[in-house]
C-alpha cells in the first residue's frame, strides 16, 4: 500500500513538472532539459540575455555570471552583433553591387553599364553553355528567335538581325536581369557574373560584333 501511494505521488510530481515545462511562450522557454545545451557561452548573434543573474543556479562560469547571460557589454545596448555602419552597401557574391535599375529604366542601364568581365576564350565558352541553358529554348541555338518554346509563345526577338544588332551590352544585361515585355526576368536564376558572360557571348558570337 505504501509503495502504491509513493508511486502515485511520484506520478503526480512527474505530471506536474511535465505540465509546468509545457508552459512556454514569449521570453519564457519553459523548463529546459539539459539547459547547458541551449545556452551558449560564446556570443550568440541572434539572442541576447542581459540579465546577469539568469541561470546562476546552474552556473560554473569563470566570470561568475549566470549561465544564460549572453550580452556583449562593450557594444551599444549590450548587443552581441553590431549594426553595420550607416550607408553600408551589401556586396553580392563576387563583389557585385546590388542592381538598382528598375525594370523600366532600360535606357539608363544601356547608357551607364559596361561589362566588367574580361573577354577571354574561356568566358565565351561559359557564355555559350549558359546561353544554351537559359536562352536557347526561346531564342534558339543561334539566337534567331526559333527555339522550341519560342515557336509556341511567339514574338521572340531574333537577336541576329534588325535593331537588336546594335543593342548596347548594358541593354542586354538589363533585359536578362529584369525581363522585357513577354520575356521574364532571369536575375534571380543567373548570377551577375554569368549574366555578363552571356552578354559577351551574345555580342561576340551571336551578333558577331
Ligand atoms: C521564355 C522565353 C525566353 C527566354 C528563356 C529568354 N528570352 Fe529573351 N526574349 C523573349 C521574348 C518573347 C522577347 C521579346 C520581348 C518583347 O519585346 O516583348 C525577348 C527579347 C529579348 C531581347 C531584346 C530586348 C529588347 O530590348 O527588345 C534580348 C536582348 C533577349 N531577349 C535576350 C535574352 C537572353 C540573353 C536570354 C537568356 C538569358 C533570354 N533572352 C531568354 C523570350 C525569352
């Protein structure tokens, strides 16, 4: 009888702790199992616990602060990660600046942009591969607007003739990036460097300029 009573008390205690542990929300993470696994001593860029006493029941830190304390006192507001300096511009992979021209600003792009990628045989090879991959379905292998998809959607520009021959590099780059009319934007699929390689290929090989 005594054992049964003890067991039921134990059962209540376990249930109570479990239920208390479920009560999490907002800044309260509930009861943590093995809390030292969750609370980093190293600075965490995405969390900040400024209360020095938090977790002191568990702490064996050398700086005698609570185990959960995670705040860099040398930064403003104790932030763990500093904010970038005002006016900081993010660089894309490869050091490219973000593309700022809006879709309708094709003329400005044509007038101001120059191809930053040096023209080499290797670049033309890459350009060919990329053109076949991303453009030929509509524009055709030779750029004459006769790709299989092009046949169906119709109205695909023939890049080898007419006014298209004289398109400045910046214009082509802009159209690849933002799209034009019935051609969708490819900026999110193709990195800036690859777009410029395609531009070289279009100018040098397809348009023989
Ligand atoms: C889904 C089909 C499709 C794909 C893929 C496509 N294009 Fe186009 N492209 C078009 C169509 C349609 C037009 C005509 C757009 C219009 O004027 O309405 C066009 C027009 C153009 C023009 C002329 C823009 C102008 O100012 O009139 C260029 C340059 C061009 N495409 C280059 C490319 C390059 C380079 C690629 C590959 C990165 C590519 N296109 C991929 C369908 C496509």
